[in-house]
C-alpha cells in the first residue's frame, strides 16, 4: 500500500486526497492540520455571508470520513513532527499549506494602528482562533487597497447592516464591532485601471444590492474597455444615488506611497499617474495585495511559493494549491490541479513498505502529542451547529483550548 501524507486540510489538500484515492484506490492518505478543525480557506477564507460557497465543505467532509483517510488535527509540522520524519514514514509527502502570510507594501507607516493586512482582517471576521479585532474604533472612513475579490469581500462586510448577516456564521463579537463603527465612506483603490481589475463580475455586482451602501466610481474617465466588470462599474456610475448612509467609492491608477498618522492612522497617501500625491482620509486601511507561503522545516518558498516542477519539489516531495501557484484561481481550480498531481504521484511514487499513519500515531504518542481525529472533528462540528437558527448558520468555536475540550468530550465547558 502506498502511504501519502498531505500537510494542510484546505481545498487543495482535500481535493488531492479524493483524487489520489480515485487514481490509486489502494492508497492510504493522511491529512495533517495544525488547527483542530479542517477545511482551511473554506472555513476561514470564504466570507461568512457566502454560505453557499462554503457548502463544498460537505464534499470534503465525506473525503475525511473515508476509511483510508486519516485526519490528524492539531498537529503542526515543525512543532510536533518534522518534515524529514514524515518523509521517512510516508511514500510521498505533499505540501498543501496555502499562503498564510499577508504580503506587505513596504511603505512608511504600515505599522500604524488601523493598518491591517487582509489575511489578518479576514481571519478575524471569520473567527480564526485568537484572531484580534482591528486596534481602532470610531472608523468613519476606510481605505481598501487592492482590486481583487478579497477587497470586494472586505468592502461588503464593512458596508452591510446587522440584518444583512442573517443566516451567516459571523460572530456576535464581530457584528458588534461592525455595528459600532460610524462608517460613512469605503474607498476601494487600485494601482491599475478598471479594465485590469481582478474582481469577478458577480462579486462586484453584489455591492449594488446592499441595503445601506451605494457603490460609486470616483472618476468615470477610468472606465475604458468592455469587460463585464467595467460595464458593472459604469452601472454604478450611472445609477441613482439613494442617499444610503455609506458610499463605496472605486478609485483607479493610484499607487500607495505612505500611511499617515500620529499614534494611529488618519490618512493614506497615493501617487496618481502624473506623480501627484493624493491623500485619502482613513481610520482603517486594509491591504488586499495577496499572500505568501511560509517555510516548513527548512524548505523555504521563493517569491511566496515553493519552487516546483509541475508540483514536484524534490523526490517524493510535492506541493499543491496556493503553496504551488500563489493565491490565484477559484476553489474549483484546486480540483483540476489535484487531478493532475494525483496522476503524477501515481506514476512516480512506488510502495516501499513504509509505516504511514501507524508510524505517525506511534511517534505522536511517544511525544505526548494529542491530535484530533475525524470523530473529534465531528464532535466540534455538532457543537457548533447545535441550537442555530435563522440568524446564525454556525457558532464557531474560536479558541484552540475550547475546540480540544469539545473534540475530547463533545461538550462545551460550563461558563
């Protein structure tokens, strides 16, 4: 039997496990996840008000529930087990760790309170364990730097009223922070033109349906081209202003140059196409400029991704998903990539009688490492779904300790 370890339980890792078992039915696949809970980007990246997108987790849950798939939650490579040890235990090891670190602009003032990367901001509003709320209050003006779907998600979450989150898994703590901000203006700023924006039209058009926000375009001369996105932006320009309390304003051809403030953010400076400085007031700035992978036990990424040849890093060591190609594509992109890599692993990796999951369990027990198996995850899942109604689709546990308690007992500790 061929034993494969996949590090990471997001879409890339789960799709690969599924495809490997299709190509090599006799394989045994173990998925290692540093958190006690699976699904990565689906759970902590997809916006809480996009529950239909999160439904793919049902497919991934069925993958984890297969007899030949092992789930090792709360096991971090580098902390609990070394990559070299996994290489000894398994016939192949795959990095499906995603791109977890925010890219930085490298401009002055980036450390000011009120400046936050989209990864940190999205983690917070998605209930990532121990993620912190933005260190500011009294936000009247927000600037979002970036022209991709994450920027649209951030704008939408900021702009929605409490009643528009019905049926989401947004926490009451996040909802309280959002509700308490006297927000009036959200500016979405890109360094290139509207025709180069990476928004999908569906995501962009959704802003036009919000109840308390009106999307606008600051300069109609930027709306060149005939793409669906440009046409939607023209519709924003031509639409009637209904005096909603929040304006979502799109700005193009502005390059960020500095964050300005004394003790906290008060404005963001940009250079326009003529080199003139443009200053936009802001108490909150979210940089949505992409993510990069981080090193694993000495295997370091270059320019944010792990160097590879069609998914192969080295002999018996592979990579898939954002760790392979960078933060691009949609969730189904991972399925196509998983099919290709599964076939490659099937061709290149043989069975040389390695212990696989049995060996990993022995090693973790020797070290006193407790892990969350699939049954433990299902107990967490049941606890999060218990008692939900029309207002909330799930009440996420946001503490590692709480997750581990529930995984072991199935019960929340009394407060």
